[in-house]
C-alpha cells in the first residue's frame, strides 16, 4: 500500500512530468530522423535529464483551522486553570477542574466542533469569558463577602457544566449513532437464528 502511494505520488510529480515531456520530444526527434539507431538511449536520456533537473515538489504543510482554533482554546484553558490554586475554596477548584476536563474532551473533537459554530462559540466563550468572569468576580470580593457569594459561584459553575454537557452530547452524537449502527450490523450479520443449523 505504501509502495503504491509512493508510485502514484511520483507519477504526478514535477520531475516525472518534466521527464515525460522531454522523452516525448525525444520520440519526436526519432520521427524526424535525428536520433537514428540510438533512439532508445536518446528517449531515456532525455527523460532522465528532465527528471533530474526538474525542481522537487514542495511539501505543503496544511494546518487545519480546527486545530489552530482549538490549540489556542486549550492554551487559554490551561492558563485559566493554572491560576486556581490558593485563590478559591477546594470545592470551587474541583468543579472548575471538572469543567476543564469536559472542555478538554470536547476540544479533542476539533473537526466536529468547528463544523458547529454555535457549539464552538459556547466552548470559546466559556473558556475566554463566562468561566473567567465568574471566577474573577468572586476573587475580587473582599474576604468578608466571599462566604455569601460562595453558593452563587457554585451555582454558576453548575450552570456552565449543564450547558457544556449539552454541547458534549451534540459533539458525540455522531459517534453514538455510528456505534448503534455498528451494533445493528453485527446483530444482523452474526446474531444467528434458532432456524440456523
């Protein structure tokens, strides 16, 4: 398989095309009577010259827009979570890290996520706006006011988790459908019947 891919890649390469064009010119020289009895050497030599002197194909690195966007979101998420220790109560940190885990799982499905702009927007806003705004508002309170705001912050984190759970359901819906389809196929193919002998 790998060998056939290399052959196909070479057949479409600049070197092969240039060598082939020069070889065709050599065939034309044969019909013009210039090459004489050494025509196979002339045709092969012209092909070889073209293949050796043609520039090599450039390798293109294609970066997926999805990967670029999700890489930046991952970086922002990790920076946000790194700032949690010491500034927040343990239960707030735990819930924020649970949100971080859910966000990481969703970001791992970059291609699916970027085909659904609404879901990508929710994930992006959660990382860059909603979660930092909630955490910063709590942190900016004087310590004497934080106990009263603690339950409010936990409620906001729960709302964010519920919203992200819906996004995760939508992102994984295609995989779940594919799994169910595979189960149906396998039951039909290998399930057997009491009538089988």
